[in-house]
C-alpha cells in the first residue's frame, strides 16, 4: 500500500518512502513511526510538511479468509423420492475480512496521513479498515449457519 499525505493538489505519496512501502517496508505502525520521526527531525517531507504519527495498531495489508463447510446426507424414502438434508457454515472462524479497495488503495485500509483535528501530530485513522465484508452468506461476512432440505422425485 502506498503511504500518502494530503498535499495542495490532493493526496500525494510521501516522496521519502518507496512505492507500496506499507506492507513491504513497514509491517507495524511502530516501524512507520520511527521513519516518520526521522523525516520530521530532518525538516519534514521534500515539501517541508511535518507528517503525523500513526497508531501502533495500524495495519497495512490483509488477506481474505473464510472457511465455509457444507454437509449433506441423502435419505431414500422410496424408489422415486429422495430427501437430502443440508447443513452449511459460512466463515466458520468468524474472521473479519477487509473490503473497500479501489484503484487508488488496493489494501482496503485507510492510507492517508491525515492529521487529527484535536492533535495534528497524530493520524488516528491511518491503517484502519475502510470497511469489512458482511451481511451476505458466503461472502466473508460474520459467521453464519444455514439448514436446508431438498426433495427430489
């Protein structure tokens, strides 16, 4: 993920950081904060902008994980009729999956170093999920179960 900061012409990549540094060069908020502190101590970015520090819980990338299971059992009622019982579980381990990627931010996490209004030396929103999956069976949303039956003749 690129690490951006608000500039006069919109969001711009921090010039002192490599492209897609979040998740490659930096894996924790503490690692990024050490570099930001160094940039700020040397006069800020190439444009003289002082960058805010991020939360130590900032995340840079994630994977989509969802363990879905299906069990079925057929019961032959007569030669012509069969009943199939179904039990399904979606996202069995209840893993929160990150969504919200677009053409400017493929990580799904907020990637702009926007200073907080109450404390401009920090950027609390950086590294937080843009949104998470949810609400639909099988999409990686919260854990869900489904029971069903199918009669064939």
